[in-house]
C-alpha cells in the first residue's frame, strides 16, 4: 500500500519512534494526544491497554509541518 499523495510506501511508527521524531518524551506525547485535537491518533494493535500503538509516518510529519508553520511569525511584506 502506498501514500497516494507522494507515491511512497506507507510506514508505521511505534511510540518510541514518534517521540524521537517530534523530540518529546513519552509523557509529553501522551499529554499532546489529550490536548491537541490535530495530532494524529494512533492505531492500536489489539484491545488491551498494553496493545502496541502505531502511527502513520506521513500523518506525524504533516502535523510537524503544520505545527512549525504556526510558530513562524507572519511576514510583514
């Protein structure tokens, strides 16, 4: 399966990889999931609390781009 927009293979990230990619700790990631409705929701592999979470890499990267754009000051030109 490929990402239609970029024609690249879909890649799943585990929690540790998401934390590394966004530069936050696991507890900060958990807070982000509660506070930011725009942050991608994980896909759970199972129904229990200990089930592994996966994220689509392209969704995490899209959130990162959107977040970075919000931090940039508006150009006055």
